């Protein structure tokens, strides 16, 4: 070997396998060059490019005492085995499967034979390693016994551009070092920049419109109960809280989402003349019964709201009794709880008390008006509201808001000050709920303002009310003077009112609340003189957007009590079944009359029937809960054609209809009609095929649930006093 007998130095070994370069060993190139023959040096220093296969040949010279043995058969070694062996502890492959350490020999002192003996290296087995690129192995062939020189042959390939010497020179060159560092830094700067840009794109790029979860009341069906007439539990002849609790499961199965109790507080005679704001009416139960009722409602996953008179009290209220004696020192702090004036002439709004006069509800001297300008009144009313929120009440209906503030003459409401008061109540409620994490729901506040224009309703909502009831539907009836005075005026009247109200709520983004009946109105079935048309109106109501208030009994078409003078005709006992007193009470005689038609028109009979007004109500309630298109989608009122019109429901995003499209067709007339639907805005330029029946009135025998109806002709046939809800397919 050049450089001395037995001299041995590590070389740079590289294995190219399947296009990958594995660096196995590396020593100083200068040290290597000193030991190589001129031929090997020329090979390394050559300008050959694209090294494909590197073959390291360890050539040997036979000793004069040794004879070259024949080469053994090739040994196949896997890539992984060879790589591991050559990487371990700075070693090269050796004979007998061993991996001896590399060494340097002092040629002045030791021979190759001596070194071989010391190191345990059999010079007969000295290897010439030939590493050829193959599919899955390297071949190792035995050669002459003694190492003499390195010879490196380089065959052209396609993987490298420079020789080893050139690459070594470039690797240490200051210019290329600097360039590599600059490129390295530039790479990470660019990567960081792109990473930041990607984050900014994600943050600021417009995404999908987030789904807004409505407040619980915005799409709810609220069931308004006249508590004394709903269910008697103790045979007293009057409904009570315990009886109401026993009927909650009926309401839940029906699809009701909230109950509205009226009356609730202790009053003179189930009216707004409250005697104690912190006590329930003893004829309905005790406070503990009310608390248990609240819990029972919540256990059914429903909400409970109550009527809260905020403007008037009874003359038997402690506040009034003390205020009327404010001349006494111990009651002087109550002098401003009511509107007192020097003696004045009696009027519908003013009455005398001793040598003074007080303001009261119109023509009701027993209903004195609270003075909300008094700080004491406000503080006490706020405490009352907080008290019932603590007990679990989810909302309040404020009755008589027009009496929260009056003009000097007392004959007119001061709406500017009324809105200020409502705003203060709203602020108190929101602040109180926010400060108490135990409350998991928002509190709904709503009221009615009779004869209010759309703009006035909007002002009330902006001042703090969540909902203002659309009183206009209470005017629907036969031969009334509100709408058209014709025989078929129900269709014309409801169509006229709905067209205006739906437009108002959709353009001003004001939540709607609809009701056809309440404790002060004649029942809807009696007003329109038809249970079939009353059923159509209830179907129609549940198709409208927003909140629906259903007066108890309207879901089964209850009518006014006939020839009744002791109680208001719309407050008859709830008709539960055909047993004694319609299942309302087990008392021998009741204070609440029962309608004589209860035997064939009751809740149990309709619930057990395959087709009934109650079953139609249930289907509509479930449809509202299942698909928000019904309760919150866009609403289009179609043209009135022979007492028949349509209501279309759909969801529209970015001027594109999305989701399901529903079509409600209602015929209030006496003849069948083929109602055209192809001209509707939502189905223009669309090919109509079939529609599925999702609900129909109880008398629509030609339609059944989930029936597929061919509407390719562009019309649907609706019989007299029938209504059908279709889900359209395009």
C-alpha cells in the first residue's frame, strides 16, 4: 500500500441505493490522498460527474509465505444490515462476520502479519468489498489476503454534479458557506411570512354565516291558561296549581313549549287588582304549590311565564291602605305610592277618598294606579320581579302598561314616560340575571298595546319589551266591522291583516307574537261560527313566524259558554273527557260551568282519534320544532282567490332559496277550488313534480300524512273549509 506496509486509513464510503445516498464513513480527504496510488488519486480528482455506483476495491498483495486463496462465494447482505454494521462504532466490514476496528500501523515496527495476529484479523480472509447497486442486497466477495491499496472506480450516473474533491472544496469555501446561511435564513423568513399570511387569511376571510340560536321564546308555542278553569285537584270546583301540574304531560305531548298562567297572584277576583305581589291567589293554592309547579314545568323541559299587573293594585293592598293614611306619621313614606290630588270632580279616571282624590283605572275606582315616578314604588316593584325570578319564573306578561304613566288629565297615557319605565325594568331584569350565574335562561318581557300602530309597537320593543302581541287577530270574526262586512269576510279579513303584519315584521326585524284568543275575547270558534274555520286559523297561526300564543281549549275547538252570565263565556271549564264535569273536577257542583258539548268534543276523544283538530295541532307543533323554516323562515302571503290563499315558507340565503319549501293552502269558502301555485315567487322558473302532505285539517279526507301529490299541473285542489300543508319537491 502506498504510504507504508500495512498502513490503513478510513475512506469516504458512500452507498447509492434506490436513488438515496447514505453517508457511512468519513475521514479527512487530505489524509486519504496521502495513502492512495496515483491511479486512485486521478480517479478521485477526475472531473467525472454524476456518480452512479461507487465501488471500493481493497486490493491486496500476497505474502511470500501465503498463497492467494480462491474467492469464496458471494455473501448477500441486506441494505439494513450493511448500513447498521458500517455505522457502528466507526467500523468497517471484516471477515467471519466480524467487524474489526480500523487501525493505523507503524511500518517501522510491525508487519502486516503481526498486526493481523494482534488484531485477530486473518489476512487470508482479507476482503475486497464490491458493493454493486442491486434491487435488494449488496454482494461481498473475498479476495487476496492482504490489504495493499485503495482503488476507487467511478461510473457515470445521474445523481451527482460534482466529484468528492469539488464538493469538499465548495463545502468549506467562505462564499458558499455565507450563501448557504443566507438561503437558510431566507427560507425560514419566507416560511414564517407564509405562515402568518395563512393565519390572517383564515381570520379575515369571510366564512359561513354563523347560525344564530334564537331565544327560547322567539319560536315557542305558549299555552295560555285561565288557571281557575283548567284542572281542579281537590274537588273545590276551582282549578288550582296542583291540578295544572297533573296535566303538564298532556301539554308536553301536544308540543307546547311554555305555559302562561293567568291569574297567578293574590287579587280581588282573579283580576289585575293585586292585593299582594309576593303571594299567589289562595283559591289556586299556596306559594309552595306554585314553586312545585314551576319545578314540574321545568322537569318537562318547558318554560313558565305569569301575568304580572305592574300598574294597578287593589284598594285592599297594604300599599294603598298605608298611602291613604299618609297623613299619619307612621305612613308618611307611602304618600307618593299613588297619584293623589286635592279634591277634584269625579271622572272615569278620578275618585274621591275623604278630602283627596286618587287616579284609577277607567271606570274602576277599586283599581287605583301606582305612581311609578316614586323611587319607592320602583324599588319595591323591582324587588317583586327579582323575587319571582328567584323562584324560577321565565317571563312576565305586563298587563295594563298604558297606566304606567298618565297625562295630567289622567284620560290619556303618557307613552314617552311609559317607555322610560319599561326601559328601567328591562335594565333591572338583565342586570339581576347577569349577576346571578344560577340563572341559565333569559327572561322574556311582553305586553299588549291595543290599537297600536306598527311604529308604536316597534318603539315598545326598542324600549325593552321582547314581544308585543299582535292584537289585530282578535278582531277576526263573522260580520264584524273591522274588516269587510261580507258573508265570507273571515278569509278577506285575515288575508288583509296578515299581509300588513308579515310585511312589518319582516322589514323591521321585530319578533312577532300571534294570538286569536285570550281571557278577554270571545273564543275564535264562536267568533267565526265554525269549528272547521277555527281549525284553519289555528293551522295558519302555527305557520306564521315568531311566537304563537294558544288560548286553552282552542286546540280542540272549544266554544263560548251558552247563556252564561255568572262567568265570562270564554272561561268555561277545560273539556278533558266525557266524564263528570268534562274531567275538570270531581266536585258535585263547580263554580266554573262546563259547555254542554263536552261529551263529543273533548281532549281525550280527539287525542285518540286518527284525524282531529287536536291531531292537526300536534302535527303542526312538531313540524315547527323539527324544521325552523316554519317558525323562522321567510313568509309569503299569496293572493286571495275566492276566499282561498296560500302561505309559502322558505329559507333564503344570499338571494338563493335553501332548505325545504312549504306551501300552506287554506280554503275558507264554500266551494272546492283548484288553486294555482306555479305563479308563486318561490316556485318561479322551477319544474314542479310532487309535493308531500305534512299536515292537513281534520276534514281533509282526500289527503293523508306523507301522501305524495302530483303538482306537475301547477295547481292543487282544496275543498271547502279545508287546509293542507305541502312540502314541495322540485
